[in-house]
C-alpha cells in the first residue's frame, strides 16, 4: 500500500467516528494532577487500540481535523506500546504532543504525513 493510501485509509477510519475529547487542553491528568494536557486529548469511539480502548487522538487547531501524523509510543512502566493519531495538528502542535510521550519511562516517535507526496 502506498503511503498516500495509508493516510487516506486513516482519514476514512476517522470519518466513521467523531472524536470524544475526554481530556480538554489545560485539564489535569486523572492520576498525575501536576500534568496538564497541552492539547485536546481523547479517543475515537467504536475503534480499538492495543490497550482495548478506542484509538487515542491528539486534536490540534487545523480545520478540518484530518490525520496529520501518528505518534508511536513505548511505555516501559506499563509495559506497552501503542499509537496516537494526530488530528488537525500543526507541526508545532505535533512536537508538543510528542514531548508528552518522551519523558520518564516513555519514548515516542513522530511519523508525519507528507502532504507533498499526496499531490503527485
């Protein structure tokens, strides 16, 4: 599958589910109240991620909020690995979200959508 087909498939997946923001920008983490969410964070109902919950999403400021990237994470404390969809995130917002996953026992890598390859 070509990369543009991959991103289009993710866009179709997101289009089938309205994101639920259960942790709005600025809200505290339920178990770590000193941590505040720098962007809206939530999930896609009706989808399933490796932890058995809906796919996690970071939601940025771009409209429409199509998939702009993915953060692949590893948490050695849990231990688990999963990915977070970035919806409508600018490059700066993507870096902010990535920073959340690169601390303590966590590590993350950002896979950004290459808009230029989709226009060819």
